[in-house]
């Protein structure tokens, strides 16, 4: 027996819900309200048309949009449509459409990742996904988790909390000394030296937000399979997801965790976890899901019905920012219209322009590798005689929005997305020249 949230709430009398209960077609979203401002129709073949879909202040060069991305017009319109429908009749719209719209998001994500929809759990952020995964993986006494010195707070803290709860051993490896000059062999050797027969989880990050280094994940996955075949390779993919077109199968990882509001330029407050059947089989859900099968089994005393698929089973239940979650399907559709490979190529093109320009400024040290296969969209540099906070402030005063990396040492950081163009990059380079 399958149940939906509306049945759990006893909301069978809500407008539009009775029809669903009797097998009629669910209510479809109302026609979308026009986007704010005069947004021209998207021509995915023209980058200026793609850029016009973003309502950014054009008086500034926005080179930190990947931190908390602006919504393109189709996503803004989808959010507005769902929000208006929820405001008109929240219970009716939620009850009639939640299951279908959640499935549409999973289907869109599955097409983007070239995988099955039931392997995908929906979350609210990368941090939530990492916390869920590193809490969910079952580990026995004596088994170890290996991460690196280069990972972000969210990975390190999720693993520290796990260690505090049940005493799991967590170790950190160093993959490279100098990000600017590192290579595949150094990173492979660094990971290989740290793996042991007791390693059961390898927690890595696809693109390091502190340096811009993109890991050779496929090569690292091969080393993990050789040295620690029982280990799961878990990847924080947030700075590769949308900036690089590789799929989980191509990467060779067991788990991919990502938010969708950075390089995908999707709705804020959305994310996902993808895992192989092998990896899902080693996890126990952490937060109760509101999947219909799970609710049905609960109502039947846990003895009836089929268990839910792993993705829905690991999707936290409760109430969410549904207008944002459901608009995620439109973000994937936006990327699909442009072409994920073209998006990745454009991101790489603008990043290369940034790296070449910064490397040519005397007094500036480029931190991110020049090689395209070892970097994505994040570009970091150092102006030795200027504190990074001061540099960010001076660039802002010059009309360029950059960011600083939340690490020690902290670097000046840029990132050009498909919401940018060559003029934004040139504006940033002119402003950086004033720092030295």
C-alpha cells in the first residue's frame, strides 16, 4: 500500500486532492507568471542570450556567483509559479503534486548524471548531504575513514562528529604540496601511501574550493580499488557539478554529494546525493523519509509492502522550500538546452582566460593549476603584500565582486560562470593590476 504526505495528513478533502485519490490526473501547475523585467527568449547557441537570463547588476563584474548563485529566468519563473500555487492553496497543491514534482526532479537529475532516478536522494545542501552520508555508512570497530588535508570544513566536521559518536578512526592525507605545480602522479602517490587494508571510506572533494585544484578522480578511484577494494569513494562534487560534464560513472566514485546552487546555477537551498547500489546497501537512513512506501510500512506496523528505493529512502522527510526544490527540474532543463558539455567548455574557457591573465601580472602568484585537466571554474591567486580581505574590498570598490577562500592560508578567489563574459574577466584583471 502506497501513501503520500496528503494521506498522512488526512487531507483527502482538500481542493484538487480528491481527484488524485480517485485516480484522476493530478492538478498541473498554473501557467507561469512572466519573469521580472524584460528577459529575451533563450537562444542557447548564443552566450550573450544565456547571460541575459540572469538578473545581475550589470554595473559590476560578478565573479563570485558560484558561492550563492543567481537564478536564471526559467528557474525564477518556476519558483514564482510554485510559490503562488502554494500561497493560493498550500495543502491542495502540495497533496496533489508533491509526489509527481519530486519524481520530475529526480528524473531530471538522473538524465543529467546519466543514471537511474532511484539512486538519487534529494537534500537541501552539500553540507546536509555530507552529514547524511558520513552518518549513514555502517562501520565496524577497527575500520577507518581516510580524507585529506585539503577538504572543506563540512567534510572534516561531519567526520569529526562521526568519530565523536562511535570512535571511528579518521585520518588525513596530503595529496600535494604546491597546488600551482602539482600533477596527477603526486596526487595519486599521496593517496596511495595513506590507504590501508582497514580503509572503508575515502572522503574526497572533486574541486578544492581553497585552491581550485580539480582531482583526477578516475585515477584516484582506480588506486582505491587496488589498495582498499572494500572502501567507498565518497566525493563532495559541488564545485565540479555543473562546471565539469563528467558523470559519476565516468568519475568512478561510489557516492557523489552536491548542492545545486553553485555551478549548476540552480535553486538556492537544493542538493542531492547519488550513490551506487553497493554504496546505498552499506548505509542506514539517518532522517525519516516521507516516501509513500515508508509511510505505508509504518502505518502497517512495518510488516507490509515493499521497502522504498534507496534514493527516496535517504531523502529527509518533513517540509522543505518546495518551490525551490521543484524548480530544480527547470535548472536541469536550462543546462540541458545549452548542453552540459558546452557549459563546461565555456566555464573552462573563461577560467583559462582568468588564469592566463593573472599569471601575467607581476606581483601576483597564481595558485590554481594552469592545466585544464587539473582545474575547473575556481581560480585562486595571491597578492603577497595585500591582505586578502583588503584585496576583496578594494576589488569591490572597483566594481569587481570576488571572494576569499575560507582556509589557512586564505587566497583571493574568482570564478566565471555562464552568467559571465569576457568583459567581466577583463574588468577583474584590470582591478587586480591596481592591487600591485
